[in-house]
C-alpha cells in the first residue's frame, strides 16, 4: 500500500505499527503471524504461533479428498492434527452434509481452530477434540466409524532441523513440524489407528514429505488402492489409501 501510494500520510500510530511490523519481519517472523491471517483454499484463517501456517502444498491434500468423497450423502471425517482447522473447515465448507471431527493435542491450537470455525459459520458441524491422534475418542468412534481420516501430520526429520529456514524453525510450533529422526514416527502410529477407525472402504489421506513416498508405501502395505499425488514441483505430496 505504501509503495503504491507514497504520498499517503500516516498517523503516528500507523507509523509505529509499520516500523514494528518491519522489525519483526527482519527477525524472520513469518508475515502470517505478523498480520495474523492466512488464506487457504479460498477461505481466510486466523493464525497464531500456536498453529502451523497453512501452506499451498496442503491444498493438494484437500483437493484429493474432495475428489474422492461424496457430496450428496452424510459422511463423517476425522482431521488429525487440525492446527488452525484449515483442512477440517475447508472440507466442511465444501461438503455440506459432512460431520467433521478436528483433533489436536494442543489446547492453544484448538482454541484458534474453534475461532476459525465460528468466523466461517461452520461450528455446528465441526467437533473439536483434545487428542493425541485418535486416542481420546470414545471406543465406538475408534472402530469402523469414519468415512475418511485426513491428516497433515508432522513429518520433518529431527536430523534436518538445522536445514529449515529460521522463519520456520524459530517460530512455528515444533510439535507440528518434527516426527523423529526419520520423520515417520507419526505415520507409524496414525496408519494403524486409522485402519481401525475407518469403515470398510474408508479413505485415508495424508500429506507426506520429500523422499517419503517409498517408506509410506511400505507402511500402507495391506491397504487397498494405494496411490500418491504429486505437488506442482512433481514431488509426491499426498498419500491415499482405502481400508
């Protein structure tokens, strides 16, 4: 705005706020945390340092799920590690007959996700659960209950932490980034839990990291219709499978 309108006068308050924002950015703080929001799949989301910033790569996951789930009948979806609620709320927005359970082990993240659900008018169909993966759900919801289990889990190996840009490593929540030395620790727990919780024929959809296609394929042995969706850089980014 200031670059395109250089003669625009600023109040003292605006000038201070602008300089503060620039100073924060110079310390590598993500723009999304500075302005407090990020667009994802056409919807606005409030974001804070309690949640991972929604990324364009994750839109491939949402698109793959929307292409495979019906819009004309009631379905039940679990979003594991919901963070800001981006995946859960976009799915609820585009699937008007769906009921979505959004699970996260961070109370602060769930607070942000609940605010986003209220702002988007979706709170009546999205249930927020404080849970480590699917563990906190009642027994009847852990067995053949869901039509789809969706997740963008932590998948960065701890051995690669030093390679991350400071705007990621210094600001985004570590519990949403790292998953053991090989980056697979969450998948090793999530995949068996999802198999138990899905209805026969139910969909498992997960975002995966660079170089993880083959190990994830191994973890999905015994599932049906295993396939992978590439991102715009032709990197396998989404793993899909049916129970």
